[in-house]
C-alpha cells in the first residue's frame, strides 16, 4: 500500500458517497432553477443548500 494511501471502512466509504451524491443533487437543483428562470431569492436558497452539502462532504478529512 502506498504510504500516502487513505483507508476507509465500508461505512465511511458509503457515508462519503452519500455526501457526494447530496452535493450532486444540490448542484442539479441549482442548474435546473437557473434553466427555469428562478428568481434571486430561490437561487440564493439553493446555493446555500449546495454550500452546506459541499461543506459536509468536505468534512470527512
């Protein structure tokens, strides 16, 4: 194994995958809202949700 390798348990890997999925879904929500002409308030809320999901995904380190 490489000296800089990171080993995750199956539960940790599944949790990380869930967090990444949540980020993807939140990004898709923002993209859909933009395509549908959402107003600034809705976009702000969706961006806030995206940022929360990204921060949660980043928290595994």
